[in-house]
């Protein structure tokens, strides 16, 4: 008898929904205006100004949770913008936006920023790359699945995402990185996504797992010159 309420509940859930004859299918629609804002650092190639007709690859870097706020200098304490601040130059444009305090990359207008960058600078639309670490790694997976047609390749580091959304990037080149001793974001957050991509036939999806490395796997990842070569080897028109 103790199981009876559960049985009745199950039957109720299976009952068909009956619409009254006077119900009408319709929708709500309202036009609104919204101002989008996102501060960012930009680094241009040394010879960007020498050829006004040349278009360039674009790398967008998404920082981690600790770099949120209004101080743009915090964005340059890790990864490619740190290298740029130290004087290193890249053969691509590097854009590094800053997420406001208390917010997440899923809430920010990253795609709108990329559209702006394409209009403001001479960006090759077929060679746009997305990378990020920790919260930015999650953001990399998120925006790639949101607009897979926009990116030529992505490199998420110590991030994660939703396995069923991998269906949207079955053809997108992915190189993910993680430390196997990461206690902030478990390495399984990366392995399960790469395994799902491979199950779906994405032969270009791969990962590098650093043994004995904790959450700061981005140090080794962004010091890997092959990563930049790998990203630049991909183009959406190839």
C-alpha cells in the first residue's frame, strides 16, 4: 500500500493533456532595446599596419573567474594576454575581454564582441579561434556550441560543458587541456566531452592531460608552441 501514491502519480503524469475548445494558440512578442558593453584588451600583429588590404586571424581569449571585474590589467595575468603584455607578438589579432564581477561568460556578449571586432579590424572571418581557461574554458565550450559556424578551431583549458551539446560541434577541431590532479574542475569535465565528440565521429577532437598537474594546466598549455600552430592550421573554408 505504501507504493500506491507513487503509482497514482505515475498514472497522472501519463494522462494526456486535454485542451478546451476555446483555447487559442498564440505567442508573446515585444521589441526591446539593449546596450551591450564589454571591456577588452587588443593586441595587433607587428606588421598589421603595413598592408591595409591583408586580413588576419583572430584569437579570442576568455579568462578565469579570478580575473573578473573592472581592472583590465587582471586579464593579462595568465595566458596569451600575459605573453602580449611581456612583449611577445603573435601572427594574429588577440582580443581578451573582461567579464564583469559576479557574472559568467555565458551571460556576456562574446559573439557580439566578435562581430564588432570583424567590423573594426581586418579580421579573416574563416580564421577565428576561441580559447579560455577555467571559467573561460567553460565559456569556450559554451560559445562554440552556441555558434559553431563562427569558429575555425577551439582550445578549452580546464573547463567543461554539457555532453549532449557536443552534437553541435561534431565537425569542429578541438584541442582540450587539463591536469589530472585538478581539484577545482575535475579532469572528467574534459574527458567526457572529448569522448562524446569522438563517439560522434569528430576525428579532429583531441586532449592533452598533464599528469600530476592541478588547476593551473593553462601554464603548460599556453607555453606549448604547437597549440598556436595547430590553431592557425585550421580555416573554416578548408
